[in-house]
């Protein structure tokens, strides 16, 4: 049989190939006639056993046995093995002859066992596409090719259904299996939080969100740059992957949002839904076109977002109510009120201004919509709840505590406190709570509002630096450091604007947070040293401990680089540009 193929059949096929090349008009008709007669009837399948020859255009392909195809599959040679297997399957369908059902069933079982092996191999590659595509694109391409060819074979089956004598496993619907595999692959990667280093030192919920966001962003970049090119357009591969990542991310956030959440968790959810996801992921320069075409929508339904915003704003108002409650408690204590610049004052005004400034910065980081909503909610609280609650509490204090050792001083402190709130634009209602007292009779000396706001301004900047240093977060990549730098810069801008609007003239504080943000952003060691020298010249009270706490955030600096940067403080010129100390009041353990 081998000699017959070599001496007769192959020359005949070669002659036909030459004829087809010479006569393009007859090429399609003759090629189809030959392939149907030879291949579909399987003339040599039984007689030769080991070899079947098929004419494909001008190429001659020797089809293999079941054992040879299995060897190809086991060595990951999908490109040829898939063609061979489809041909073997169709040869079986069209070579029924006088075979018994038992013989046909036995041969079909061999074919199906090969298909199971092929399917297992192909979809294992698809499941690991994110990892394999950059390293072994050829293997992925052959796996995708196998799926595409199976889809073509399914269409062929629908138009050329074989005899009822054979139990057919078509259509195999491998494209549907592909979609299910992609979905499962995405879910597995989004669940695998161990791939995100716990060194981030974040709470579990924050680490979970960070892992899912980072995984979606990095994996989708791999899809766009390394995977998309291997698929035909009808697979919509980028949209398919994007929808799977979005759907999983959204389902997890909705699940968490249904629980009773604390203040930080509510803020975290809103930050991801309203800021990080739409701005950092969906507007990424590499992904924006593909993700826009996918039309993903928001991670949470509008109704759920609104509920979270209301809860977030309520928590802020509730915090202010607790501040007033603590203030009233202090009134009843037999102690003289604290003094600021020689004047009696109350901590309530500072608490209110501080929470408002932090609220504006935090809300603007979540979204502009929330910032507007917060202004309305805060004003409602300040204009209505706080003034009346304040007035009622003070009236009760006057009625019940006339024998208080520091009664007069306490009233002066509250008048000064109320004046500060009015000057700062926080309370604008009439000062009806003080109608029974003549300020000249009580001889309160109204404190200089500018001086108080400058002290509050300094307190807020120091508090921000303290929180930044005490978080003990070490960011290993430039991208993460850039994100933190942008966040600090945005907060610094909001804090500066807020304090200036309230009357602060402490411009010497303006460069502190931007300088720290720049140190965190820069990657070149010499550039960092220049920025450190600038910071030390402006704020000469900064110590190596303070600087080391900031450099700890830059997790990709070597020990020698850190030492070299710290030594800049030994040689930097001590400036007198700052009228007050900033870092000396910040204690570092």
C-alpha cells in the first residue's frame, strides 16, 4: 500500500496540482470534486490503515493514525493535530460501508478520546493565557486556531450532517467553552489575593480591592498587548475579558456593600467606585479605547451608590454631633477653659474646622458629585442642627451652672468660639444663644481670627504628615508611588485652599506636603536629594527620623541609597524662611 501511494497516488495528486495552478478557472471545481470523492468516501482509510492522503489546494498532507495524532497532541503540536483529527473524524463519518455498529462505535471512541485530550490541552492554555501569552505566543496561537477550526467544523456539520448510523458529538460549541473558560480564569485570578503582597500593610478589605483593581488593570493590558492579536475579530476578545473582570469586581463590591459597613469601608467603597475604577483603570491610556467599546458601566448600581453617599455624609455629621457632646461635657468640669494666644477658647471650633477641611479633601478625591452633595449636607447641618443644638446646650449650662467656678470664663470661651465659627463661614445664623450677655460686660477679648486659623492650618498639616509617616506602607513600584504622590498633592491643594478661605495667611506651610509628594514620586536618587535639600532649607527642623519615615514609603530604594539621601540633612543649608517649626512637634518613635 505504501508503494501504491508513492508510485501512483502522489504523482496523480501532483499532476492535478500543476493542472490546477495552470487552469485557475477549473481549480475550485476539480479540487472539490477530488476531495469529496477521495476523502469523504475514505477510499484508502481501510485498505492502507496507516496513511490517507488529502489534496488541499496545492499542498499534499499525509493524514496520521490515531496513535500518531495522540503523539502530536501530547507534544502540544495542536496546529497539525487539530487538522488531522477533524479529517479523521470526517473520514469516519463518510466511510461507514459495511461496518457493524460495534466497529463504528469503537472507532468513534478512539476519535473522541483524542478530542478529549485536545480539548483538555487547548483550554488549559486558554485558562492560563495571561501568563502564557507574553512568554509563549505561538502555543496560544495554535490553541486559538484549534478553537476556530472546530467552529468551522461545526458549521460544516450543520450543512453536511452524516448518516444517522453514527452518534455525532457535533456541534461541539468550543466557542462557548472558550467563554466559560475565560470567565473561570478571570474569577480564579481575581480570587488569588496571595499574588498581592501583604507587605502593603492594608486592612483585609482594602487589600482585596487593591488586588482586584490591580489584577484587572494589569491583566487587561496583557490582553490588549499580547492576546488580542491571536484572535479573529468575531471573538471580541477584549470586550469578553473586560466584561468578565468587571462583572466579578462588581459582584464582590455589591456583596460587601450589603453588609453593615464602618466609616472607613464606606469611604473605601466610594473611592473605588467613583474615582479609582473610572479614572485609574478605565481611563488608562492603553485600555481606554477597548474598555469604552465594552460599555462596562459602574461597579455599583446608582441606587446603591446613593445609599453609600448618604451614609458617608451622615457619618460625618454624626462625628460633629459627638464633638459637640464632648464639648458640653467639658463645660461641666471644674476647670478653667484653655487659652489660645492668651484668650479663652473652645476646642469645638477647631474640631469642626478640621473635620470640614478633611471632608472636603476626602470627598473631592471620591468624586465631584459627592463634594457638591457634601456641601449641601454640611450646610444643612451647620445652619440648622449645630447652631440650635449648640444654643440649647449653652442655655441649659447657663441655667444649671451659675455657681460654676469658671462660669464667666466659660461663657467668654463660647462667645469666642462662636465668633470664630462665624468668621470661618461655618455658622451663619444669628447669635441668639448669647442674647443675655453683653460682651463688654463680660470683657471677652476676641482672639485674632487670622492667628487662630494659622494655628489650625499648621495643626492640619502636621496631622497629615503624622498619618503619612505612621502608616508604615512600603510601596515597591514607581506606579504605586506615583498614585500616592498624586493623592497627597490633591489633598494638599484642597487643604491649602480651605485654610486660606477661612483666613489663614500661613503661606510658609504651603510647600510642605507638595515637597513630600515630590520625594515620593521621584525615582532618580540625585533628584530625590535635591528635593530633600529644598525641604530641609524650608523646614530646618526636619530630622533624619522624619525623613527616614518618608523614605520608608519608597520600597524600591536600597539601603545605601537611603543612607546617602539621609546624609543630605548633614550638609543642607539651614534656612530661616519658616517663621515657625513644623516637624519638631512631630514625634517619631
